[in-house]
C-alpha cells in the first residue's frame, strides 16, 4: 500500500473500461515513487482517454466496492503488500530462491504420501 494506491487502482479500472488498462498501469509504475493526484489525469490525457468518462468511472461506486472487496480478501488471505506469493494456497514466508525450493519440495512430498 502506498499513499495513492486506491487512486491508482481506480485509475487502472477507469482506463481499462476504455481498453487502456495496461497503458495506465505502465504510466503509474513508471512514476511510482513520485505520484500525485494530478498525475492520474495527466496520464489519462497522455494515453488518449475520454476525460469526462475517465473521471466518471474513477468515481463509480461499483469500482470502489470492487477495490474494497479485493482489499478485504487480501487481508483475510494474509497479504500485507506486493509481491505476495502463495504455493498451493500456502503463503511463501521466505521469498528467496531457497524459500521457493524448500516450499516446493514440501508440497511435492505431500503429493507422494
């Protein structure tokens, strides 16, 4: 989570409704460390979005509900940030190559039993 994570999510959803999700996504990540509220409108203009529609979609109660639901589900699943990795439904607590190896081996050994 960062200061503008909700607004970034809403901007992505609104851009996606105009078929430009990935273009908005890329703009947001290019400027991740220096985002401001004005940036989302600037990015929308740069990628050629219909601005009245973009603003309307960013305020859509269904989009806001969707983001809130995703957040609740993530918290319930143990997600505290990104990236978060699950292997066979289990949270990877040591996100290193060694951690992956150990957990995958554990899961493979379960299958053999």
